C-alpha cells in the first residue's frame, strides 16, 4: 500500500523519444501514447528505470534524520539504499518502496505566428491534473471551473504576447496553420489567468534563471477544445529521419533509413512518485530509512528520492545524440495537508 505521494514535473530540455517499438505506419519508431486518447505519455516502468539509473549514477549525498548517506552506501552485505528504494537489481528478494505513475502530458508547445510559440492544453488534461492532485493531498485545492471552448475558439490570458487583432477588431491566436478566436469574457479570463499563474509558479524550479520561462507561461497559455488538442499532439510532434552510413562506401547502408517521433523540446509532463514502507522484514536492513511506523518510513523514502534525484535526467532513447534530457522539478508540498 502506498502511503505517501510526491508529484513532479518533467520539462523537456531536448526532444524526448520514449519509444513504443516498431510500427507499420508512417513513422517507424513512434512515441508512447495512450490507447484511447492518443495523448503522448511515458510509461511509469520506463520512467522508474530512468530515475533509478540517474540516482545511481549521480550518487548524491542525502540527509535523513541528520545522517548523511548516499544511494549506493551499503547497509549490509546484501543491501544498499538504492535497492531498498527501487528494488534489488538482481533477484526477487523484495520489492522496492517506490513506484511511479505514467508521465502524462500537461502542456504541449506549438508554433505561434506571434510570440514564437505557445503552450497548449485542454479541459480534459486540466481536469485529469486536478483529480491526480487530489490523490496527492487534500490541501492542494485547485478549484478551477474549466469550460469547454466553442469550436474554433480558445481561452488565453488577456495579457498574452501571442494575441493578434484581426480585421474585425477581435483578438485571435494563430497556432501552426490554424486561427482561433479568443474568448474575451471577464470571468473566463480570470480563471485562465489563475491557471497560467499557478503553472508558472509551480512547474519551473526556483531561481532567477527561470524568470523568462515563468513570465512566458503566465502569458502564453492556450486552452483549446479536447479534440483540437488531440489533433496537435498527434500531428505536431517532431518526426526525424535518420540514416546509417556504411563506413566502407560512405553511403547510406541498404535498409538503414528510418523515422523516429519525438516530443518537442519544452513539452511539459507530470508524474507522481508513490512510496510505501521499506519492504524488507528485518529492521537492521533498513538503515536510516527505518521508521517507527509504515507511514514514517514512506515519508523517509520520499525525502530520499527528492534529495537524490538529479536536476536533469535522461529519458528514453538516443542519449548519444543529445536526446531525452528532462528537467525534474518536485512540486513543493510544504504547507499542504497531506493524506
């Protein structure tokens, strides 16, 4: 049973290819998608493997109960902290104390005629996010009454840099080749501003270096209809053609031409880390993660994970060509009434 939950955001610092295997369609190696919505995702199992490898490689110092440890520190001849938190690399002696939900799409970057690009989302995605945050904590109150825009219309903060005046003196936004009339309603505008501000304050890490991105997100968020959002995330991903060169002839090898699909840089997803008590029987095998209760141990696991996680991890394939860099930012649960 999972007792503690920690949401975190994944910001694409380079295009991400979390592949779903070979296909017979237009794209040879497509990205992972939900079956029923076609929204992009990253499988929780793959995400856990990436995070485990990142924590293992960085071996950052962690402080639990005023004691400083590292993930690969040995507790005894059989266990280290990495195996307690993620599970042992070999054998089935015990399960790890953490699990991760699939990383779901939250905000998707789309080319804009003005302002370079905008982040788009939709009521379905936002309501999913609200429901997921209710799992995390009763203290996270996102009381957003999100309406569905009419066909060909969009919700945008009134101060946005992507707004354009059309010939009828109405505000529009142009995303890719599509033009959307912006709904200018005081009540709706206030809600959209609130949503954009909340995301800008919580998605990006603290520090002045992210001020530009925080200000952009606070202004350049677009809420589209669910089906229009689906269209963009289905057709506006990056599809890259790759080849393999024969070292002998310097030409493309026969059959070595293929296409790969990537989530574009600046895509924002979210996942939830879930923790249970340490899953070994003997207390002397738990080290500093031992607690007086199962809930206390789960809290220590979350503390360990949040401290041990590197700021940037590699997700999916093609690490050697600079793909798959994702910046991790844990949602600040301080001051929230956790379950």
